[in-house]
């Protein structure tokens, strides 16, 4: 007897449903985010693209204990929005949520 999980089309469908659920949650749920993963990500990304934004000591040249890969992905999206002249505040905030969703 085959279980539902043994059928590849069911696993693919489960993955699709989970991905859509997470995407909808990232866009529409307004809740608390961990400052290290969300707030600092936005600040560093804003600094990389627009030259503004507050950097905490972890990002300063004398300490620099954090890497730029995570905020770099967000900064790339910010740069695309800026280049396309779509960098509205509502899109900037939601872009951060979607990038964090994709990285996790």
C-alpha cells in the first residue's frame, strides 16, 4: 500500500502549497520580527543602496563581525526597485520580508 508521501506529485503539491502560504504570510502578516534578522537587514541594505541607514557596531569597519551576504540579497532587490523607479516604502518593506522568506 502506497502512502500519500510516497507519490512524488503529492510532495510537489505540498511544497507548492507551503511556498504559497509562506509568501502570503510574508506579505500580509504584520508582526514582530527579530531585529537581527529584519531591522538590521533593512538598515544595512538601505545603507548599501541609498547611502543612508544606521549601522550598529557589528557592521562598523573596526568590528565587522557580520557578513554582507544576507543584507546583500536584500540590497540587490532594493537596487532593482531603485533602478526601475519602483522603490516605494511599501514595496521596500515587503521586499525585505520576501527576501527573508526565501533565505530561510
